[in-house]
C-alpha cells in the first residue's frame, strides 16, 4: 500500500477568461489518485474541514479507491481551495489555504503505518505548518516500508533557507526522491542536471528521479544514470503532471518494476496528464499509458 501525507484542496481552473472549472488538487492527493488509477492500493493521511469542500474530497477519494480511514474531519478549520489562471508565463496559482484543516496535521494523527509499502510526502506537506513538517518527519522516521519524497518547492509558503533545511532532511531519508529541475536548482544553488543529481545523492537520497518537465526525466541510483526523453503530446495544462509522475512511478515500483521501467511508464503518464484541464481529471489509466508507450 502507498500511504501519502499532505493537503488536498478544491481547485478552480481557468478554462476561459472569466470561466473556471471546478476540480480537485493538492500534490499528495493528485499523486495518490494517479497511483490508484495505475493499479496501486493507496491511503491518505490528511485533515479536511467539516464543510462541503471536505465532503467533496472524501467522495472523490472513495470513487478513486483511496482508503480514507486515516482522514480526519476537523470541525474547527476549513478545507483549502485554490485558483489556477493561465497566461504568457504559464499557469499561476492563487491559494486560499491559510489556517486550513490540513495545516493542523500533527504526529498524533499518524495511525499504524506498518502495512505501508511506501510512505510519501512532499515539500508542500511540510511547508503548510510546523506541526505538518513534524508529522512528515515522524512518519519517515517510523516507516517500515520505503520512503518517497517530492520536493515541490513553494517559496510562497516558506523562506528558501528553511525550505533547504527541511527538504534536505526529508530527502536525506528518502529511498525515492522526486525533485523537479527547477526546484533542484533553487535548493542546491547549482545549474546542470548532473550537479543536481550529485547534490541529491549527497543529501542521502538513494534513488533520484530528476523531473525535467517536457524534456523527460533523468533517473539515478548513485551508480547508473539514464535519461528518458519527453514524449510529444498536445499539452493544454501541466497542473499536476509532476504529481502524476510520482504516483505512476510508485505504482509501478509497487508492482515490481525496476526504477528504469517505472520511470518510462511514469514519463508517459505525466505527458498524458497535460492533455486536459485540471490536476485530477486528465490523470491516465494504464491502457492509455501503454498505448502511448507503444
């Protein structure tokens, strides 16, 4: 089972100038749904508000086959929401998440993780509050399965110095580390992919999936490195593509694939995730991914 820790939100994604499509987001939730659609057993550790948005998320996870037994309904804080607008510089996020239910996560919210083959979190999971960061580190310290971590650097949530310290601590515990090249450059202070792979391994990460966006991914186990080229598709919205990569890769690793096989599958899945609007709706299923790979 893949267990993820973090925050989910309701999404409003700009489809036209003044028209927004309601969907769902939150990096760790997107990752879990991508993994579930790729055939993995999944469960979420989070908090949602006792409100309509929280109920919508619970229904979403049930539809997608995500175990919600670890989800806490918080009657004292709201479920977060965000807006995605699109312009010449790409997509821009505007968040309504201050004081959200998920930001009140604490280590005591962690139930037994003994049956988790993978425990996953992200930089956002840690950035939303000190107690949430403590929860992620406690989960990693007590994990019996493999640890997965996505950097997902958001400097609107915390200063770079703190991000470097906390992301570095979590990445150093990770069996699988998923930084984007943009995140890695800001966190490491170096430019080339090779330097950033070296940086990630120096932190302690065992396997690194360096996500290059439309250019694909570089996979490194510390001894061997393999670059997998991006796949050309008609992309309309890249929201959640990196989360899709993580979920698809973990699903294939859980199924027994090598890191190289998992990366090739996840690379195709992430490309397909950019062909529709929103973070969740375009997340692909295996038939579509395997058709693209063929």
